[in-house]
């Protein structure tokens, strides 16, 4: 199997600099960097990670830059992105995410 | 407000062939998909397909996706990618969500080809990171070149379970075992044999008792079941794995059909609730057609044939029957019939027969 050439970019996970490929799903970059836990649930604080890969299960919701509830299995990685774990439901509204 | 004669929701094998047929017949269409590329699940299917020459046998799924995409490029089809259809409203209005905007599209006819999503099963700690749908692991290893772990347990020995297992072995992930609650292997013998040659054990009449781990999968406990599928005490085996893969069936992604008011019927052989439809892939709503896994879980080859039929039918309901459209439908129906004769076509054939067809509405 061959994989197409991709550009390496730097991004941040919980403040830590990691590398990934531009335009691969953020979730793929995280898994490649051995990040298993993407978020914790609202009530029981259960760890959640990658599950369906097709944007249907809500397991992979994370905060990307100032946007909460981003499906990182669908969202493509760009240079400089700040990816953070979400605890519970993300807060909607510009002011609460700066 | 966007307009289209025909809107096609989903650009997997069914949606792509529907678009190609309808465009060649002369309809103006918009093809919508929530992924950044066309092809649906074909893009991660690196294995070679079976079937006859006209069904692309011997060709890898990824290449079939490429062939269809290229064929589409030369046709006047409007494509909306990274676009998720989030609602169906009266008179064929579709609401389409893209990351930075909401679009509205009014179509005269709509072909839904949204495919299916993987099922999950209930067991303690089934929500731990490290538990994946088998398709998700396939996407990671075949499309992005990422190994999600070192050692896997595969639950399900249908074709998806078997194929993803040997693809994991090819990617350097050790498959500790494939288990199936049924007493026999579900998929084609050729795939099971490939796994046997790689030294992977397949345990039938086994199920998973629980996943073990704090914040991610560290081990799995599997247990043998009796003829009533009840766990047999003291037959537990603990497997040290960091991946638990679920290949336990697919269910049609049918929310939009419910919303559109299509008559829905529960048919287990087809994977769950499907819209009532006839051999022309028409539903009880005169402007709505279905095709592919959405209309019943089957294969990519049947999806491509159903897509052709839906494309021709939608065109006919708009512009009238032509010699060409008739020919396309007849040929595709004959090929479908042939594919469904085999032992693996039995289930879907049975399921499709359960649909009460044209006699229900004229």
C-alpha cells in the first residue's frame, strides 16, 4: 500500500506541540500521537475517544481553537490548530470560548 | 436557494452511479456528501471485489471509487462536498450544513443514498477509548496509515470482521482472536482461510463479557455461550488487547426518510428500518428514491446497481421513460437478480422480498 505525500504540520494538544499531516482528520493525528482520550462525559466523567470515524457517534467531540463540539474524526488538521479535551458539553457562544 | 432537477444525498457507490446515470440521461443534478472526497466507504476498501467483470471484480474498492469519480468529472454534475444534509422539509427542500454556512436546496426529485452506520453491542466498559467500529479501524489503517494500537480483538466474523482483521495483520497489528456469538463463521471462506494462514484464531460461540481498563482498553474478557447464547460459567478467557473492534452489523442511516414521511418498515434481513420501495427504487413518496445500504444492507456491487436503477427511475419520473432509461433499469435488475442467487445474496434477497411492492400504491 502506498500513501500520498502529505505536508507535516505542527498543532497543539492540551498546550503540547505535536506533529501531524495537513488535511488528515484531527482524530487520526491524535491517535498517531498515542492520544486515546478525547473528552470526558458530562455526568460520569467517562473517557471517550475515537469510535465510528464517520461523524455519527459523538464520541470524538473536542474543542478546536475557539469552537466546541467539533467532530475531530471529520474536521481536517491545519497548521497551528489548538485542540483541547472537552469535559461535558461544550459551551456555545463566542464569549465563553475565548 | 439552490435548485436542482435531481438531488442525490450521498456520494458512495450508490450515489455515484445514480449521478452518472441520471447525468448521462440528461437531468441536471446536485450530488451532496458530508466528506471532503467522493466515494463513501469505497475509499478505504483496499481489498479486491468479487463478482463478475461488469461488477468490477478483481478490482480494489479504492480503485472503483476512483473510476466512478473520474467518470463523474466529465459530466455536468454540481457537487457539494463537506456538506451534510440535516433536514428534509416540505416540497423537497433540503437543509444543508457546511462548516461555515447553511444552504437550502429545492429539488424536484431526490435520491437518498446515505448508506449505513455500524452497530454497537452492550457490554461493561464498551464506551472506553480503544473500542472501535471495525470500519473506523479500516479507515485509520488504510486511508491515513495510522495504527490505533498493537493488539486487537475482533468481534464479529462476517466479511467486515474477517477482512478488517487481515488488513490489521497486514498493517502490523496483531489480532489476538476473532470471535462470533454464532456457531459458525459469517463471512466468505476465502477470507477466513486467509486469517487461518496468518495464525489468527477464530472462536465461534463466543461473546465479549467485558472490556477492562481505566481510561482506555487494556484487556478483554471473552466467554463461551451455549445454544441459547447464554454465557457458560468458567469459560472466560482474558485477552491482553488495546483494540476491541466491533463488526456486528450495519444499520441504514435513515433519519431523513423518517422526516420526509416515507413509509418505513422494519426488516431484520435488511439491517433495520428501511423505506418501503419497489424494484425501481421508488418509495411511497413520488419524488423520493432510495438506493444502496440505506435501502437494505448488502454490498457495494448491489449498491452500484441500485444506484443505476434509482438514477434512471428519478430521471423517468421527471422527463418520462426513454429507451435508454428502460435498458439501464432492465440490465441492472437482471444483474442484481444474478448477484442475489448466491448463498450470500440469500439474506438481502429475502429481505427485499418482504417489502410489499407496487401493489401497495399505484
